[in-house]
């Protein structure tokens, strides 16, 4: 079946096994500026020779404003402007309920609301005062859905056949796309089909959750939780939190519990959304006292790729004599280690058979 995939900015299609998908959301209207709350602010006032300092308390939530835009045909379909705004508010409230378990509860609120004619994608460049823009569409001819980082916009697009933007998939897709505004990656982009792995035929399935397959999900995976918590209340459209959360990586090779010296280590990259593993090694090294420290970022910074990294995971092959073993080096595993063991190298241990 065809599944329209919500994509980080520019991608929509992928196959995850289901039915449909692609969301498009946006926000618009004109109200006073509102931005994410955040870092502590200190102000001082001097009177005569006395200086008084006051520190504002840390906010108890991370809050962000939305400019929401809905097409005129959907206003008619859903019973008028007040009725459709109520539906949007209910959907945003549902999304807020899914963001209650982070380091601080995350809340979005509608700051601007407007009705437009034409395609949702034509609205991306319209000015707004809110933190992010949320647009809706059921137009399959001109619109696609997902996170559009260049304009910090979300487009929620669902066809009438799949229930429309307020149908069974709309709310969960909004939760997913809002995750991108907080820096989270598409976890489903790590899927590997073993039939497309020429190295050892092994597949890979990432941890489930809203950033993997949102429909019916109840929580976020650990890596997405870490990235979103690290993004705090920052309003941004860059991927730097992901890129800055990669530790030094060491491959530790053992056999019968002892370190193996001189073992050959090869890294075979898997590109985003490819579902496959390269047949050539991106980096090769050998162990000293059982350890090879990968000399450069194994995920490879690449500004033309998603999240500006060439690979979200790599298949690691270790060879020593007639012994061969494999392991997966993944961006989420390395990132989770970065957050739980700050300043320490991540160690991937592979035991030779």
C-alpha cells in the first residue's frame, strides 16, 4: 500500500507498511509576537549607590506559538471558520498531551489564524510573528506534507480518502512533525531491508515511537527524547543538536573474552531512507590491544544530506584470520551515550565467533 511519508523538510515518500500519510500544517494570522520561553534573564537597576538585581524564575514549561493557515475549501467543508479553528485547537491540544513527559512539558498554542486560497505550499513564504507555521491541506495535486525547515513550517496534508486532515492520522502526524521542530530525526530513515544488504544480508529495525511510525504510538524513543530535551526552548530549523551530540567512537574487538590485536574493522554506510547497506567500506582500520578508535565522525558530516549527515547507521565488519563478526553502529546509540556519559567515548564491542 502507499504510505505518504512525513519528511524532514523535503522528503515525503517512503514505505513503512501501512496506508497513507503525509501531513501538512501551517499557521498564520497577525497577533503580537510570541516566541519560545527560555533562558534565565537577569536585570539590574541602579539607584544612588545601591544596585538591586532580580532574576526571573525558570519557566516550568517550554512553550511555542503557531501561525495556523487553513484553505478556504476546508473552511467550507468543516462548517465555517469557527468550527475548523476548534478542530485545529483540539488537534494541537492532543499534540500537547503527547509532549507532557519531557524534561519540561512542551506546549504549542495558536497565536495567529487565517484562511487562504490556493495551495498550502504557496503560503510557506508568508510573513508571520509566531515561532512556527502550521498549514493544512487535502489537496493532492499541489501540496505535500511534512516539516519544511527553510521556513520553519509544517504542512499537514491528508486526502479525503484517508480521512482528511482531522481524520485518524492527522493528530499523530502532527505530533511527529512537531518533533522535527525540536530537532528530532526520522527514526524510520534507519530501516534496512536485509535483501538490500550485500555485506551480510542482515536487516535493521529502529526503536519504535512517534518519530518512527506515529500512528497508534504511545511514546517517543529514547534518542528522540534526548534530542528534544537538548533543544530546550530554542526556536530553530537547523540540525546542529543532532550533529553536536556525536561522541568519539571506538570499536572494541574481543574473542573468548580477550582483546584481539590487529583485527581488521570495516564500516559500511547505510544512507537515509535507502533501506540498504553500501557494498563498499567508508572507513577501514585495525585494532591495537583490541581497540580501534575511528579517526573521524563515522556518520560523516555532509551538508547536502538529511540532518547534514551521510549515514544514520553503519554495518561494522570485524575480521581476524578466519573469524568474522558484525555489529551495527547507529546514530541513536552513539547519541544516547553522548547524553548519558558526557565527555566519554562510545564503545561498540564486537565479539569474534
